[in-house]
C-alpha cells in the first residue's frame, strides 16, 4: 500500500527523532512530546491502548469464537472471499482468521499453477512482499530491548555510506526509518537496476544504490513510504548485531516462532507448494503476465530483502499475527519491547484514515481501527489486518496482481464483518 505523502501539520513542525530518543532513554521530556502527538496516536493507535484494559486474552478469544460460531461468521467470511475471487479468478487466494493463539479458519480459492491443475491450500506458499517489514521491525525491537542499539541512534553510526544519498542534510534515526519518516524517496532512481540480485548480495546492491537515492524532506518532517529506507534499516541491524540480516531474522524471529515454511529463499519443499504469480497487464487488455514474477524467483529482489523478500503461508503468518496480538512467545517480542513499540506515535496522513507505526500500517474505518501490513510484488499481493484489543486478525495472500479482485479490499471486508459479529455478541 502506498500511503499519501503527507502528515498532520503539527507533526511536520516537531522533531520526531527526539521522541524516539526519549522512548529509548526514558527521558522525562517524553510526556511533553507525547502531548504533541496525542491526537494522532489516539485516533490511529487505539487498538494497542485498549488492550491494556482487557487483562484476560484467553477469555477474549473465547468470546470471539462464540460470537462467530453463533452468527455463522466463517461462512460469511467464506462468502466475502469467494465473491471477491470470482471477480476475475486469477491465480489463487488463501484467507485465514487468527483468534488469540489459534488459526481458527482458513480456506483457499483457485489454482497454484498456470495450467490450473493444482488447487491452492492453506499450506500454499506465496511471496508476502512488504509484510516482510514487520519482521525487520521486530528485529529492531529485539536489538533495542537487548541494548545493542537505540531507537534514537542516527543510522550513519552503522551505515556511514548513507552520506552518499543525494540531498541528505541529516541522517535519519533508526526509529525514523522504521516509521517511514526518514525523508528518503520510496526507491532509488532507476529502481529496477537495483531490484535484482541474489539474497546473499543484497547489501552490496544497497550500497551501490545509495548514490542514486534521494532525500526529499528533512528526517521527521513528513510521512513518506520508503522501501530503500527499510533496506538501510536492515543493513544497520546487520552491522549492529554483527551477523547478516537474513541469518538474524531466521534465528531470532522465524525459527523461534516455529515458521517452517517462511524464508528469504525457497527450500525444495516450499518450491513444490509455491503459487505461480501472475499480473493482469493493464496496458494490453486481457493479457496476463507470468514472466515478471517468475523472473523475481530466479534473479532475486536485489536490495529489497529487508523490505519485501520473504515467502510464507497463512499457516505460518498466523504465528506472526498471534505474536503481534500479544500472545507471545516473549522470547521473540517481550512485553517491554511491545510496550515500547506502542509508545511510538503513528505517522498519519492528513485525514487520519491511514498511517504507519513502527513496522506496521494502521487503517481506520469510522470507529474501527486495524493494524497490520500490505504487500505488493510482481504477481503477488498480501494483506494482514489485526486488532490487539479484540485479539484476532485476518490474513489474505493472493498469487495475482491487478485484475478485478483485490486482496486488500477482501481482508478489510472480512475483518470488519468479524468485528461487527463480535460487537453483536457482547453481553
């Protein structure tokens, strides 16, 4: 999802980096900065705050399941997903509902292969694109929790090569990179040149791309989605942690969560379950493009590994959602690290309907707020929505880009339907 390049005017006038420093250092001035951003945080980060008022997550999950069962919730989600998929029947779509610690419902629609002989299942592997940013953010929180880095650290402490970025007057901090307020452009100029390359050389590709990257605003001045910013964040974590970014995420996030079908490279077992990606070509009517997605599998994504390099399944991502909902394990994201994330205000657009926190997108529909992340790559789209206060989330993975069906719209409709049923079931 490419959010609008603006934030509320007051946020533009404040030094967002100082807030990150106050959070990291525990400075008493945090309260003053918090007041400055309270409106943004209150509107768009309502879910984590509400979670503190509900001390029994297990009871909350049980209440959800009871409400959905009584009101035929999963059949309704199935109806939403099926109707969306039938709009074009491109590729496949897999949908899942996570409630507390459990994946309580999942279903797939369509086929994983171009010949339409192999039906998709909840074990089907997809590229998850920018959902990868959540893993990068968790790695940052872990290293802050272990006092290896601070949120307020300027990134040039770890990646001095950032000084080659065009127009850079001040290096962004780690928290600014993580909250999309770094001031960096979305991608380098001639981004395709740097969007290819194997996983093990992504950092070299990134360093070569920095002179072709532009700083378009002062750090902390405005929200601006930046893939290259997340790549720089991944490089900083790699150097600070004295291990490769890929190995760190594997050892400290993926494996501890028990995610056996999630990685930056396809294992032999994962490859047999990979959904073939396809794009609906908007330039040539009714033309399907299988080549771009296939090329990405062969050549790799270049510098984009920390920003969008992972493959996964809904079964594995259910574990990530459960973690984000606060169900642990604490060894991956401690209560202190989670609280630290929740204290970082959301960088929002002027309407307050969209925003970005530390590694998470936030969206608001009237009185309903969801957190999560979207993803878009050649041939693949993904969307996760969850609400910590309600203890559940929705995952949608699609092996198609463009066309009439929309993974993001589907996830939003399913999420809001489950919210409405949960509200009806309250005593």
